[in-house]
C-alpha cells in the first residue's frame, strides 16, 4: 500500500481542559472529559472567541488566545486532523472559550438564561405573529430556519397541532416568569384561550376533558382532527398528546391562577384515570382507540395494551410538577409519587443494559420489538428520569429515588455522551456491540437540542442537591456545548440538531425552528430551570420571578411562588413587590404571598434567595446615586460576585456610590483593592461613601486608602 493511501485529513472538534501551554512550541495539551490526552498545535491563523448569548455581539479574543490558555481552563478546539503512517497531528483553527476567566463560565452569570429566554420567546413571537397581534388563527406548526411560515399551497402546511401550540404557550408563559415582559404573557393567555376554544372537548356527561390532535386551517374553514395523524400513533389517542396539551395552560395557570385552567387540568387527569390507567397492574397505557376509548382494542395494532416512557414519565415535567407548585394539592403530590415509584420499580434494566427499558406490554414485560424503538435507548429519557426523580424527592424523600438518579447520572456519560467533542447523543442500541463494546448509533451521531437540555438540568440538580463535583463538571460541560453550538446568532432561536463536531445540521425538517417536535418548549424550559438551579443551588444568587394573578381567583388570595421542586429549606422568599410597591405579607419559608384584595390582575415580583447564601449584594439607583448593599462575607470565595456587581454599577456611570456595609461580616484585602481600583477609574467627580456602621477592621482598611468618605465626614 502506498504512503498516500495511509494519509487521512479530516476536520473535528476537541473539548477538554488545558493541561499545559508551551508558547515556544506553539501548542498546548488538552484532556478530554474521559481523561484522554491530546496535543493541540496552534495554526498561525488561529482565531478564538468567548461564547456569547443570543443578542450579544461577537466576542473576539484572537489577540489574547495564548494568554488565555491557562491550565485547567475548559475550551472547544475546532481544527484539522492530519494522519499518516507512523504519526498524526491536530492543528486548531478555531478556539471557543466558555469561560471569561478560569472558572467563570459565562452561562453562570445570573442574567444569562433570562436574556436567552427573552431572545428565544421574541423569535417565536416574530415568527408566528409578525404583525404583533396574537391571533392564533395564524399560527402554523412549521417555521423555517429564520422563523417564517412555510408557503401554503395545495392544502399543505395548514395543520395546527395541539401539542405544539401548547408547548409554545408553555415557553411564552415561562419567559414571562423570568422577565415580567407583558408581551409574553399576553401571547400565552391568548394561546391558552385558543386551545380551550378550538382544541378542547368538554365532556360534561363523563366529567372529563380531552384534546384534539389538531386542526387544519383553510380559506374555506376549519377541520378538526380527532385522533392522531402522527405516524407512530395513527388513528389512536396517545397519552403523551393529552399530557402535552396541558403543558402550556398549566404554566400559564402558575402565572395567572385562572380557575378555568385548573378545572381543565383536573378533568384531563380524570380522563387519564378513567381510560388510560391500568387499575390491575399499575401505570398508564400509552394509547386508547378513538371509538371505544379502550387501551386493549384490536384496532390499536402495535399500540394495543402497551405502556411506555411517555405514559408514565412525561406527567411530571409536562404539567404535574407545575400544577403542584401552583396549588400545593396533595392529589397532585400523590400522582407524582406514584409515577416516580413506577419508574423506579419498572424502568431500570441493569445488569442487562445501562439504559432504562422504555416500552412494556400490559403485564410490564419489556417490549423490545415495537416499531422504530426495538431494543434501543433514547439517551435523553434516561437523563430525564434522573432529573425528575431528584425533583420529586423534595416531596417524597425516598432513598430509591436518590439512588436511581445517582446511578443514572454516574453511568450515562460513558454510554450516552460524546466525551471527545462534548454534547450528548440521540438514540443508541441498548446493548453494546459484542466486538467493540460500543453502544452503536441507531441512525446518526448528531445531537438534538432537547437531549442537551436533559443533560444540563439532570446534572445541575444533581450537583445542587448532592454537592457532587463530578455532576457540576458534567453540567458545565453540557451547558458549554449547548451555548457554544446551538444558539443561532444569525437567524435567532435554537438549532434542532448539530453534527457531532458542533456545526449545525440544516437538512430536511431538522432545518426548521418549528415542527411537530419543536416549538420553544425545551429551549425555554431550559432557560427557566437552568437559571433557577444555577442561581439557587450552585452559584448562590437571587432569582426574580414574575406573576400576574387575579387575587380573587386564588384560595385565600394566596399565591405560591416556589420556583421548582427543591429540597425543603434550601430557598427562602426575601422580597415582594405588588404593582411596583414593596409588599410585606408573605411567608418566607413556605414561599407564599398573601395578595391584597383587587378586582383585576395585579403584577407581582418576588425575589428568592438560597438560605445558605454567604454574600448578598444588591444594587439600586436613586437618580445619579447608586446604592450597593452587602451582607455576609466578602471573602475569596465570593470575590467574583462582588466584583461583578460593582463592575455593573460603575458601568452605569453613577455620580455617587453609597456602600451599605453594616451587615458585612468579613471583607478580604482583594475586595478592598477592588473598591480602590473602581474608585480610581471613576474619577474625582464621583464620591465613594460608606454609609452606616461597619466592622472596625473594614473601616480601617477603607480609610487607609484615603479614597472613601464616611457618612457624616464628607468635605
């Protein structure tokens, strides 16, 4: 064989941690997530950047590339592999840094996910309602890459699917929770009304509600579609469609407390209990036939007498946790516990496979021949179980929930993630290939946006509740891959799929930003819960949430504002505003607000904080005066938070800065130095004033700099 035949040239991405940097040899070492070591050579024309958020400008760091290659720093290197007989070389052409400085990941800034949520929600509002009027008659299931509707001709592309509307409504209501921007809730409420008017069947005789699969909109009228027309579920009523029909209305209910929505939730759950529940063997069937409403009708074909992941596991994330958060009702808690018990008892399959079993016959024997799934695993479903079992532990702290979640989190990286490039795979064989030991890809090695979401949330909540450093590392790696490669900075929104190396895959329906599978749900769920978990469990930052209820719609005018199912005693409610004014009738530990009487809706903003928050730093402006209020320890562990807040205050150009330090228990020398640096940058026209009492050693350190005034001692 010729030497030429032994040569191979291809592009790829490496993800990992810098182990060393040799400026003389113009290369650095990179250790991947699974411990493999690579030498990365820097091309002469290498470029670098910092990961940016949607709506942010490009952040070029090419000139600082070599200075940023410090040991321990995580990065993505995209370049060219050259292989020849007896040797190989990887030459980096592009480097992407998820950290602004070592250990400071951009997506752990308290506003990162909030800003991303607003950008994604606005993308869908522009695409679905370009005239700014939230008329859902114009909604279409499919959206192009840039957010436009597909052309409507020959009766095509006119289908409105109930689930995709509901998922978008969920995303919009979630964006309001994070931002308080009225346009998001206005659109969510109008979407909920549209679902109730056109997609809901109110069966008063049986006391149930069920939902149409969808509706076709044509110039001559509407045609409602009763049974599913999606391939896997054709001519059946699949439970997951009924479950996800509740997702958007339930999240809207969290914000508004509209009692009509709660009635829809209750009566849809009654549908589940009456027609989908297996009273004899437990769990819920995956499908019922549209005529007899039976899960065992022969007309269901391969879906006859079946149970699956969706019919058991999708209750919790889609609607049930949110219904419980909004009401605190014991029946919702009991159903959450029941589904968790079923998952723990039926789904794990070790030692046969590291992946859970996802499909079952009526008697719970595994179904390994069904349709496309066969004996295959959806990686994200495993991660989803770890995530939701950890949430449900806040209600029922059973050791088997913790152990199952821990075990899934422990075994999934080696079999479900790309430990060379970063990111998480889609569908793989549940059993390894006997020759290689690899769980082979079923269709491709692409990575879907929603599977990345499951990984980020699973490992964030595992890290936050168990303080496990490996879970935190995996959460950060997953969030870094997602933010580096899934955000579409040209057209907006989030890509459906990327290739294994992170480049977007823009072919067929995977080119779309709206489809049967994608409607803003997962991307905005990620923004909301990543903000909550990161701030309240990881980086110990406050979280603001927004609500707009009618007080009279709530029992005893009591608004429940818990951000998610988190371990009791980890979060407290510290401040509340109603219609822009401070409000003091709230229970800090129960996370409830007693609202004033009002005939109309009121705007409620709440601020939640971790109970174990070591440093509280708040800033506010009164004209040209900035007030910086600190409490707790300003030590080396909290220095970056202090520096960030101070930098944001000074960027606003105040004429006077007042520091309220009476509750500070410790201030390290670097924090004093940071104050001095900012004082110098601000110029002589800006006063730095220490207000109120302060620790003697802090007072002494500040006065020694001769750069601060004490209240009452101003010249």
